[in-house]
C-alpha cells in the first residue's frame, strides 16, 4: 500500500507516513467541520447579507438617483454629490458634528476611566456600583433628550441652580447656539457606564506582579499608572475610542428629540443641527431619499478615513501583550 507524508496536521509530526485512506478521512472530517461551522453561522450570515450588505448596495444605487419615496428612482449619476458641495448646511452640520465629537469622545473616555479606577480600588459594593453605573445606558435616548431640556433649562434647570449656589450665572444651554453643544456633551456623560465597565475589565487583567515590581523600583502611584496601567489597557482604550468616535459622528436621537422632534420650527436650534439630523430630514421630511443616501455614503467615507487614521496612529501608541 502506498503511503505519503502530511504536514501541519495536529498530533502528527512532519514527515510521518500517512496512508491515502487516512488522508481522505481527514479531508472528509475537515469538510464536515466546515459544513457544520457554516450551518451554525448561517443565521448571522443571512441577516448580515440581507439587512446590512444589501441595504448598503441599494443605498449606493439610490445615491445615484432622484428618488422621492413615492415615484420610481430616476438615475442622475453624481448629481446628488455635486449638490452636496453647494448645500450651505453641509459645512455647518459637519462642523457641529466634529465639534461635538472632539469634545465628547475625550471627555467621556476620561470620566469612564476615572469611574473604572474607582471601581477597581473599591473593596465593597462593587457589584451594586457596576449595575448603577450601567443602568443609565438602558435609558431610552428619547427620554434623555427630554431630560436634557429639563436639566439644562436656562431659567429653572437644575444645572443652573447648582451653578447659582457657587455664584455662577449659568448660560442658556438650550437657546444659545454656542452652549447647546457643550450641554449635549455634558448630557452624553450620562451613558459612560458601558465604557467604564470595559475599562474596569481591562484593569482587572493587569498583573499585580508588575505593580509590585514598580513599587520595588521606587515608582509612585502616578508613575505606576503612567508606565504600567495605561500601556497594558491601551488596547481597550483604543477600542472604546474608536467606538465612541463612530457613535459621536452619528449622534442623532438626543439632539433630535430635544430640538427637532416637536415639528415646530420655533424650537429648532441650529447649534444642535448635526449631520445625521440633516440627513434624516432630507430623507423623511423633504422626501429626498437619493440625496440622503449620498449624504450617508459621504458620512461612511468620513468615518472610514478617521478610523484609518486612528489605526495608523495606534501602531505607535497601543501596546499588545504579544508585542516584544
């Protein structure tokens, strides 16, 4: 009986003779495992193709058409993208969105890290506080938008009342276009509990032996945090930084509920007109679905570019345990 050698097979050293029957048996087993794996992931794969890939392809087609949600799409080529360059609201909404992201992402990351450090140092009631910090994440965004109007009301809001106790005359958060974005940023801190739990899990994975070695070398608490903690949790920080950036660039619900959901233009505040809100109004208020699809693809490209830049920068700043 002729035999051959096979390499890369678990449990079989390179150069070991393998008969053709065993080779066919292993190949058959691999095919069965592959078929079983595909059957297990088929529900997700079906949902991904039907509810993600196909809508993306169709939205790109719609971005090349003039479609009003009623009549059949009419192909117009790149006309929608050209109109975006002439739309005066596009630069304004992008500026509002970028300003919100630049303020909210670092601030939420810092607050989440501080909460995670507090939970990591706590010895009692950690389960209760983890639940308490995460509960606001379960609050519906519409309720958060209404809560924003109540807390940040310029005359009777709780925030300005607290500032008044320290002799500070609070601004008109919901009226002044300059202060509406900082107010929304502060309100976004309501939901940092999810981020803090991710960072808490990362902190618990840092080996305690490294802190002991650092103390032996004379490192204080600040040096330990800077030289031990931050490098070892940098992959998790990088992850939440990317996720929070993508979320900030797509912010919609709270601002729309507070300033654009009532249907009355008198309550609109252009300082809270984010890109996603303008996109939504083009699609479902002005019935310009083709133009809105073009806006969506431009936002997708912007997010991909920003994410790519973050990945490039992370190669110098993120430390992975497998790195030498």
